[in-house]
């Protein structure tokens, strides 16, 4: 049984999170993807990794995701990034951190560099999708779709077996959260792991992240038969191996 906690942000908003407290240790911070939650395999695998390696751990569900309160359609990159900053400050306080960003989580992770420059010791990206709202959604919308979202403020986007309610405010906010045009000069370990058969996000998104880090020890791992989530036992083992290398 996983013991979740809740952090009350205001009268109406509370965030569900998972933590492993370790005094004076580096913390792993796991940031999940778009419309995801903490019920998947990755959060639990990284939590167990933290326990085995004497590290702290934090993962949480953005508002409108999982069991956190709020409507998904009210959320955006700015709001979810601010929630990450708040949770890191409240739960981890002064300890150093290693960020793990899965898909959209890598975008949220990149937004943390402006707040926690001296605290961040490493960054692991998994199927990273920075700026995907413009590159993989808006720019690929047909004229009809753009007219619909401009008129109604929302569009129901069918993708595979899922339907995503994409709001105009989400798209507009995404354009305000550019991260790939900002250089980061920290000397830290950065590894991007990306499935070659990722049908959601092209590998170039991980390459683009590596380009913005000027002084870091950088690595791109392309998983030959890997999909977007990289959640099979074999690939989770690979992610743990790469995380260990970042720490050491």
C-alpha cells in the first residue's frame, strides 16, 4: 500500500504527493506526463530506487490530474510548474535534487532551473516533450480545428485510445513557457532517454533539450524498440541504470 499525502495550496486546491523523507540526502523529484498520475509503474520504481540508495523522494500529481483537486481544463504549464516549485520548497526544503521528467514532466523540470539553480544536481528525461503544445498540437491542427478552439475555447482531441480536452488557454500559456531558447550553464549530469519507436514525441525533442545545456555532461540514450512510456520491466531497469550513473 502506497501512503500518499496531500498539500493544501489554498481553500479549493490540494495536491496529492508521494514522499520518502531522508535527512541531509539528495532527493529524486519525479514529474509525470500530460494527463498522467502516480498510479503508473515509474513513480513506484523510482520511490523504491530512492529507498534502496539512501535518497529522498518526491512525486506529485499536478492539479486536475489523478487525485489532486481542480479541473484539468483549468490547468496549464505555468500553473503546474508553480506547483512543482511549491512542493519542492515545502517538502524538500534545502536538500539537493535530481529531476526526472517524463514526457511533459521534462518541460516542467526545465522550468525549475530558474528557481533551483544551485540545488539541481542532475536531470533525467524520459520521452521528453518540451514545448509540445505548439510543436505537436497547435502547429499540426487543421484550419477547421484552429477555428473550433478559437471559437469554443476548447477542442476534444482524439489521440489513439484517448480523448484530450485541449483548451485555448493551455495552448496560449504553452507559448509563454519557451524553454528551448534559454541556455543553461550548470555543470551537471544530464541524460535523455527516448524510445526510437515513440509514436507521441519525436527523438529530436530530447536532442533539443541537450543543446541548451552548455557546460553539462550530456548523454542521449535511444532505446531501439522503445515506446513513449518506457514502462516495461526491461526499460525500467535501463532507466534505473541511467539514474545511477547521473548520481555517481
